[in-house]
C-alpha cells in the first residue's frame, strides 16, 4: 500500500467539494488555480462547472496548469419514460463522452439513474419530480440497456466508462445500481473480456457498509477499478445528500479500504468528493483544500 | 396471495406509528383501545411503551381486548466495548425475552446494533455518542456472538428470534446487518436445521432496494419469515430516521413484495411501522389508524 503520509501526489479533488463556498459559487477556473497552487495534480470536474466556464477554456487551463483528471462527472441517468426522454438522455450522454475526450479524462463516471422522474432537475426548478412508476426492476433493465448502448460509443472514442454504485438510500432517485456486486455483474455481462473499457468507480461513502465489499473489490481487479473516491460517513448524518464528512471525521475505515483497492491493483488517485451544505461549503475554499491535503496524508 | 381489499384482518399496528401525536405521547393503553375499537387484531409494541404502562397491565389489557402481537420491539444492540457493557446488554436482552414471553409474542425482533457508542441513547440524553471504533467487521463478529448466545436462551423459552436487516444507512449506528442475505447467512450458521427458532423480520423500508430481494425471500422460506413490516420510501426523504411514508405515498411496490413473501410461505400480519415526525406524528391518532386501515386494503 502506498505511503500517503509525506506528500499528496495521489490526491485528486472532485470539484463539487468546493463548488459553492459560503453561498457563492466558486467558478471552476478559480478552483483549478487554487488546486494547482497547492501542488494538487488532479481534479474531477462536473459538467455544469465546465459548461459555465467553457469547455475549450477549461481544456486549455488544465494543460497550462499541468493538471490531469481522475474522472469526469458524469454520464448516466439512463432511465426513461418515453422515446423523447430516451433520445434526450442518449444525446446528453454522447455530449458527456465527447467532453470527457476533450478533457483527456481517464474515465466517464456513470450515475445510472433511479426511477424516472424522481430526481430533482434543473427543468423542475430543482424540485424532485414524482417518479413515473415503482418498478425498480424495469429501471435496472433500462440501465443495462443504456450502459450497453453507451459502451459501444465509448469504445469507439476509447473512453472508459466507470459505473458508480450509489448507496441504497439513492436507489429511488439517483441510481438503482447500489452494490459493487451489481455493478460488476453488469460489467461481466457487457465486457466479459475485461478489456478496460468498462469498470467501476468505488466511492467509500456509497459502499463502506457492504459486507461483501472486500470480496467484490478483489473480484473487480485492476481492469475494473477505474476510480476511487473518498470522504466520510458522519454519525449522525443529518441530510441524505449534502452531509458528507471530511476524511477522519466519520466512521469509515478508509486506510483499510484503500489497502483492499490497492491490493487489487489500483494505483491511481484518491479523489475527495464532499457535499457538505452546513459545514465545508460554508468555509473559505482554500481552507477546505488545505484540510483535504492534511487529511489525505493522515486519514486516507 | 391473500386478498386484503375487503377487510383488515391481517393488519397489525406497530405502536411506534402513533406513539406521539402532535407532540403528546399516546400511552400504549390508549393505542390498544383505539386499535381494538377499529377491529385491528394485532399490534407490535415497543418496550419503553410497555414499561411505562406496566407489563402485567398490558398483558391483561391485550387479553381483555383479544389483541395479539405480531412481534415485540425489540432486543439486540449486541455490540459492546467492554465487559460491563456486554453484561448490561445481555441482562437487557434477557428482560426483553421474558417480556416477549409474558406478552405471548410470536417473536422478539432484533435490531442488532452498529458501531458501539454511536446510537443516541437515553443515557446520553438522546444525543448520538461517538462511535468507539471504525471496525464494522468487529461489530459484525460481536453480533454473531450475541445472536448465538441469545438463541440458546430463547430456545429454552420457546421464543423465536427475528433478525431485522436494517437499511444500509443505519449501518453505523443501529444495525450492521444490512441485507437479507447477511441475516440469512447468520440464520443458516446458527440454526442449520431451520427449526423455527431463528429467522428474519422483513421490513419493506429496509430491503426494497436490494437487487437480491426476491431470491433471498425465497431462500428464507416459511421457517425463516417471522414478520413482515410495511410503510413506504418517500421521494424526497428529508430525514434518515423519521421521514417514513404511509403505504402508497412512496416508491415501494408493496403488493409485489408481499406476493414474494406469501409465495415463500408467510401467512401472518402486515405490520405497519411508520416513524414520521413532520407528518403522521402531527396528526390525530385515530386519523392515522383509519388511514393505515384504508391503505392496508388498497396499497399493500
């Protein structure tokens, strides 16, 4: 297992971690500058942040700062209710793929979607919609179909896809792939040769509770382990989405999990992704990044 | 599958559903009267409610009203940090067993505990404690040891134990048994003969998301299916503990799940258990019970 204690060369910052400090959006160019100034070598930006700054400008800035991506957030949301919504979903995923290519991402992260209509959307003013149905098995079938379709497009572009199993508390609205086992079953069905074109993003927050976690990380192996995300599970957790903890402040045994992931062959970045409305998003962005560096050395 | 549409003979009320209406505790004797007055034949009371009213008085009232139990809430919380806390845990579980016997419960429901120290306790004034460690594998080992010990005591008293897998969002503080598969592995290890002494409580809220659910319900079979709890998963869910929905208001396909459970041999009560600080606990208790009856007929 790599020693992280004396430097932060394997730290990546998911840019949602500092996306809105004290109520003010931190624009992506400012986040990238702040990361580079601290010797952080990698980031994982979100599509809306990239769009706000301009794809070409971000690509140029990344190159100028010698920053690389640990992933691109995100494609997916494959579930649909009709032909029109399926078509819109596919077009959006193709755009995500092309953006990931432009930014030289190592993978496009997939949050696969839950029951269609359930997720808060910009179109609905941020309000959650009413799910169109209760058939999670149907949603899972549509996800398998969606990943299969996108994989063909992704292979053409040589852009790996990383399915991110989300915590079961997001099964209804965000992702109906909820365990490593389920994600890897999908990988095995669609990419039996373990070509590297399809794998998983292992996010400690989503999977730490799983009794099968160690076995499934081993099963994934190097070819399927495309990303590793860290933060912490707080006790108590006061919000289902925006109360993630800084590494070391919660109950996840991160070094143990990183040991399993590295034993299985992963040698990439530990990407910090923290949504924290009441705590970390209320602090000065530089303080958050400095804390990520310190905790990365001591708690990951 | 039984037809629930024309009566509510298979409805049971978990008494937490109406435990504190509009900020005022509804005492258990009042809840029992209100249930009996509506032709509800079964309840599942909580230990603190029974203790407040007196065990003998509740036993007499149940008999007088011809009410039976669908389960008794609850034993468990098996994880510990030292000999003293282990001893206190065991003594408390023996009291729970004896109370279950006095009340002629069909089973004692087990919420097995998470990381020791994490759960809000009366001793700590209701504030969550700081977990004593991050080793969920150790917690699981202690749970297996605790269930094994209690099972011996329960066999002597002929009181079945029902392990309730809790949603993974409670893994840290309430129960580190989080899937049917995990609970049934424990049952198979400790009761390989499927004697009826050890089984599971299937709560739709905790397990609805599980891709293995149908297979695991089949695996459980009649001997292991000791209780069936219903409520609904709301979108959005605004609180991890006290924002459960009334059946029909959320995304769980309850009839489908009940069909699986009954196909596997279960023929007991559908027990309604709703913790709802902002909605159902703010209503008049009789209205809540009437709604449970109506939804039981239409949505379960």
